[in-house]
C-alpha cells in the first residue's frame, strides 16, 4: 500500500519560498509621501484621544422601550372612545327640529287647575304640576323637554316654565307682556308679543338675554320660519291681515302677497309654507284656504274649499305638511265641525264627528308628532282622537282636558 503525501504539513514552507521577506521597491516613495502629509484632525478619530468606553456608543441599558408606551396610548384612546360613547348614550337624543317625530306623552291642563300628563297608548294619567295653584294652557317646547304654562297669581295671569317632570318651576313673564309666545325650532329662544300687539321680543333660554325685533309696525302674532327668520302678522282695518317675513335682527322685512287675508293661519316651520284664509264678500269666496310657498311666492287656493255654502277657518298643518285640520263652518247645515283636507287641495274635505250647532263652539286641534293622529278638544269638555287621514275617531276618557300639547321624541 502506498501512502498519500498530504499538502497541509508543508504549507508554511511553501509560503516562505513564495514570499521571502523583502522591502518593496516603492517603500521609499511611500515614506516621502507620508512625511509631507498632515495627520488627520484628532476630532475625526475621538478614540485616539478618549477611552473607547467613552467614545463608543454604549448599549442603551435602562432606556425604556417604545412598545409599552404605544400600548398605553392605545389603551388611553380606547378608554376615551368608550367614555365618549357612554356619555353620548346617556344624554337623551333630541327630536329633529323640523318634520315628523316620534310620539311621546300628552301634556294638558285640567278643569281643576292642574297640569297633567297622559300616555295616549294606555290612557294612564299623572299629575305633573298640582296643588292649590291654578295652572292651565300648557305647551311643550319643540324638543319635548320643557313646559310653558299659565298660572293665576293674585288675580293676574303669569307665564311660567318648568321641566317635563314639573321640577324647576320659574316665572317667565306676565300675561300682559307675553300674550303671544312661540319657541324656536331648536328650543333655544322664546319669541313673545305683548297683549294688544307690539314689537316682538326674543329671549335666549340659556342666558336670559332679551332682544327686540325692530318691525315697521306693531304686530299681533309671529311665527318661526327658521331659527333666524320670522313671519309676522299685522292686523289691519276690519278682518284684514298683512303677512311679512323678517330676520330676527329686524332686517329685510318683506311683505307677502296674500290678498283678502283674514282669520287664522298656520306655518310649517322648516318648509316655508304658510296656510292662510281669504275672505271676499263681494265675490262670495269667503273662508277659502290657501297654501303659500313663501320662498317661491307660489300661492294655491285649495280646490277642496271652493264651496259657496261653507267657510274653512283656522288651518293647522300636519308635521309632514300633507294635511290640514280646519274648522268647517256651514256646509249647507249651519253649525261647525272639524275637517281634514289635503294640503294640495285634492279630494273632498273629510268631516269629523261630532258636529255642533253653534258656530262659537271652541275647537282646539293638534296633530301627533308622527302625523298619524289628530287630538281635538271641544268646548263641551270632550276630547277626541282621530286617525289620519282616515278620520275615524273616538272620544277618550282622559279627565278634564282643556287644551293639550303632544311631546315630540327622537325617532
């Protein structure tokens, strides 16, 4: 057997033979070049002057990691979001300023001077403001949270406000100072006019600040078209009325074209619609209901009221603007009763029972916030609830209803 002579044992000897120790030919030239070249500045190599443990970057011992901080920030954000959601859920939602809303309770004054509440679905009643005081004519704010009512104090009428549950009763103004009063669509302002007409005033509910609305002539009534614009009514000679729009700061008062206007009217806030009544004894067209689009100026006399044997008075808008409740007087039989008419004038009036032989019978009507019901109190002390638009109705057994106001709730 022959042995294999491996290279590894002779590797060092081979390197010595290949590279014998010697000085390269360019060594002298290198020394001459380096001798006339300046040394690099010391600041470019701090390790030449400082100990390495100072100049070298030390490991970040004890420096906090970013990861826990990020986690803390994320956790704080989640807590804030949950708190915001909780507070938003705890705060009651407000109904829309305009249009239909969900039906709530009905607030009314009874014959013994108490303010009552009733659940229309069950008929369950409760006293909201009772006692020895004489309180009546309650009205609910558009947001459904505040009651405005009249209290007799020392023989004079005073207006008061209260929370829906009857708490925080506060005086607002005397009846002479605020014979006419309307809340703004957002319930943040109260518009009122003195007895006998005059300059409208607007009170900020939160601050109590009162500002007058400069008008060209004393007005008898005023309605909110929006939170910044009003419709004002001036009573002229006889039964005639003049309607105008005006900004709440008194600027841009503009008369509307409503020839032969008389009697009562209704405003559909947010839609800019005015339902008004014309009366022309010369032509025989008395007690005709009109719907005026205030922005466009388009006025429509409703064909359903063109009946020479009838007068249609004191219109009331449904929340969706599709229907009007009007007092139907005459009809060939004399007397008066309530009727439903389409706001576009189509179809025939839908007369509602009961019918009263006296034209002077008191009738107060209000639609439910969702527009599906019509609540009516009559001068004989009865209260009826009708379906809309069918007109089917029945008397309700709520004790002593005298004028009622229906609470609006968020859908």
